[in-house]
């Protein structure tokens, strides 16, 4: 992952070390395009403030020539960044340091679903975490199923019924912390590119299947948001001309075929009684009911739908890696042949088969993705503080 061009040298150094781990000064200067004097000026106050450590070099091996170089690295707990993942009913929180190490993990039911109540609950949680741990939080990342504009405003959040809500500004006012907001799948993709299976992979794609269905893309070192914050909103992508319809009446769309509500609707018809989405996908993934042999055809159709989506992503973007995750990832694992066949039908004959991995799911990981959003704003705040202190 890369910093934006407008970031200052200290911010870029912090971001590079967060993303790539310990590096020599020469490595940093070469990668960031900084002269040695500029790098030294950027690094010195970061070491003095305890944000960076410079390790003594290890003894050179027989194959190494010359004097071994020291390596710079982020200090443990250089910052504490709070990530919040919202669902329709619950709040999941995780505090990480800029290297992605989890420091605190908490979950609790939403006390209220309106923006005022949610902001109040997050502000209260942040204060409790600071009191109980003695850590001063350095920023907040918030993720939820929503279209988000400019990292701050919810255009629409269907699960919570929000529209045009400036939630980022309200969180900053309530907590005094920098706050950044993103679609939950995009935040999860961002964290996977920073710390997970997508680290060092470009292009990288993530498909999530669960209560909803969404896609995240990393291209050129940046997580793609789109012109209107809606990139990856594939839930209503038409996949079949016939078949079940989603709650909006779209026949054969991704959500109707592969999201938990759509699978539950089909299961109700097959079993002859009402089946709720929670009876299909629980906190631990697919339930025993979902594995009922009578529902094998429904899950195969869902796996085929997921494969068609991944095949389309492969054809359009040619990613180095695709990761499939979410509460319902088990349906792909259980019907992998169906999924792979659908992907293969979309692959161009001249391209090699794509590398596709499934990843286990937890809401804590999604909260970690939200926290990862706060890393770059933290580096900018550090840079601004350095400039202010030297003015």
C-alpha cells in the first residue's frame, strides 16, 4: 500500500514502515524518492519522539560484503487505533497498533440504531478503552455496509436506514479524534492488503459473501472507492435471467442467489416452512440447516453465482490473487468444484488460472479492517504535529 503523493516525508516514512516492516535508510530513501538529508530530517524527530527505533545490525554472514546497515522500524504501540464495524444489531471494536497487532477487542449490541445513539455509544466505548488500558487513542476508523463519500459521509446505509449522514464529522466532534469512514468490504480489503493474504499483491481482489455480498479491489497500491464511493457494490449484479428475486425484485441477481437472505428465501420454498437468514448463516458461518442435503442445489447455485462474480473480476482486472471470505464462505468451500467451473468459464484462454484462496471469517477481523483505515490519517497527524512544533 502506498501513501498519496501529497503526504509529507515523515508521514511517508511511517506509512512505509507500517506497510513493509523494518527497512534500512537506503531502502527508504530509494523507495520514497527522498534524498539522504531529507530522510534524515524526517526520521530524527520520529526517533526522538519514540515512534521509530533504529536497531543495531546483526553480524554479517560470509556471503555479505561491506558493513551491515541498521534498520528502522516502528516502535511497538507507536499508536493505538480504534476500528469499529457496525452491523444491523451489533458493534464490533478492535484496537491495533500501526503494524496491525491487536491490542484490544470488544463487541456489544447496538444500544440504538440512529446516528445520534451510535455516535454516543462509540464515544463512550473509546473513553472506556482509554481508561481501562491507559492507552491514548490516536484515531478511529468506522466501517459498515454503506456507500461512503469522501471518507466521511454515509450516502446510504440500508442495514441501518441512514442517508446523507456526516458521521465522520460527528465522530470527530464527539471523541476529539480523527475519524475516517468506509464501506465495510473496502475496509476489510484495505486490511488484507496491509497485513493479510493480499500483502504485497497487486492487483488484489476480495469477495465477501454473507448477509450481503460485496467486492473490494486494490490496484496500483490503492483501495478503489470509485467516483461515488460505490465501487464493488455488486449485490444486484444480474447473473441469471431466471431464478429467485431479491427484496427489490431483481430476478437472478447476486444477492438473490448468494447472500444469506436470498439463500434463506430459497430454503423456505424447498423445505416448505419459513427459514430466516440467521438459520442459514450464524456467527460461526454456515449452520447445520444450511448443510441439509435437501438444500444442496440451493448452495450449489450460490457457489456458482460466487464463481461467476469472481470470473468476471478476473476477466476485467486480471488480479494476482482473489480472496473469498465472509460468513458464507463455507458454501464455496463445500461446493468448490461448482465455484471453480464458473470461474473457469469466464477466464480468457490466454490467461493462466487465477489464484483463489478462501479465508475464515470473524467480525473482529472486519473491525481490524476499520482500524487499518486510521493508519494513514495518523501518519499525517504526526507530520502536522512535527511541523507545528518546528514553526
